C-alpha cells in the first residue's frame, strides 16, 4: 500500500479504501502537505481498477479543524508541481494570493468532488471551516452523535470558506444563521437540514461506514460512476458551480481588502493597525 506523511492509506477489501487524515496533534488541520497527500491517496484509489468506494476519515478526537494557519509541515507552493491551473504563487497583490487559494482549496476540492468513485466521509467530533469542505466533497456524510460543524470565518470578514456550499448543504436559512453567528451546528441539526446522511454512536461509526461501503461496493463500478456523475451534473445544473465561482471572487476580494486594512488578509479587530507583511491569526485551528 502507498505511504504518505500525513495520510494513512488502507485497503479494507480490494474494493474499499480508507483514506485517514493523520495529523491528530493538529486536529488534522489542512496544510499543503496534507492536501497533496490526500490528493495522491485519492488518485491512487481512483486509478486502482478494483476500488469502488473511498472512505475519508480523520485520526483522533476530531474530523478536521480547518486550514492550518500555523505553518504546517513546511511544504511550500513552489516545492511541488501545481495540481490545478493556477500558478505563479509568489507574485504580489491578489495575483499570487488568489493563485494559492485556487490551487489548494477551490480547484482541489472540485477535483476531489468530481472523482468518479463514491466517497463516504466518516465524521466525528469537531469539523471547522475548511474541514467542512473535506466532508462536503464526499458523496455521503456519516456523523457520530458528538459531531458538530462550524464556519467562523465571517468573523474574520470573509464570506465563508473557499468551496462555498453552505446554502446547498444546510438550506439557505440555516446557512445564513451559521455564517452570521459562527455558531456550532449539531449533528442532529445537520441531519435535519440534509447535510448529514446518518447519525450513529461514536463507537459504532467506523463499522457502520465500512458496512455501508460494502453495500455500495456490491454494485457495478460503472453504474456507481455514472450515477455519481448524474448527481454531480444535476447539482451543477442547479447552479452549484456557478454560485461557487461567484462567491470565490468575493472571497478573494475579502482577503485583498483585509490585506490592505490589516495586513493579514483577514479582519483583525477594530482599530488594528495595518501590518505590512501580514501574519496569520493563531486562533484558526483551535479545535481542542
Ligand atoms: Zn481564503
């Protein structure tokens, strides 16, 4: 089986692969290395003729604490060949900054969402901001009873995470409320809103997901692929792709605005002096 620095890859059966984010000390915060490891693991499963279903899970008490804003494992944008179409990450102003967000977040999430094999997110504990995107790119989300979800970036002056899908996932009423307040959404409320497929006890979560994967894997692979494509195309015809594209431009505008105002690319509090050169806010991945 392939080995990665931040991801564990395991064939549960020839047809089922578990891809487990393995940065529990950072609550699986997403840095560039985790992003690349996930992408390589998904590609490996996708290119294996026998694999039909991919499970995405996170090691430790929480599924994912969002984007790593503490520097991560140190892999740089120019250390690896881009997966998406944007590059020139070091250019000044919005040009380089937007390229980074295209590469690591928007285009990467869309790429994963469009992988032809069904993916199941196995979600426990906290899922914060960027972590939502990792669950949302999966076809099915199974949550434990203690799971809860939050996107707090409106408090930083940003209109939600880069892969903007809140109204599609939660319905627009709950989407507005959770974004405006930054409040947690419980597993039950996410289930009621249609974001979560099933809620199961924490101790039964992995077994439940694996049994579901086995059931799906009984179906012919081509049937699964074109059915996934059918649902994806329907969502895009309903406007998901178009709306995301528009919101991403606002997202980029917001970072550009706050870089001018605070130097950090996000709102740093009223009266914050501009900080040339910027600097990341530390509270971002505090899911303990
Ligand atoms: Zn951003």
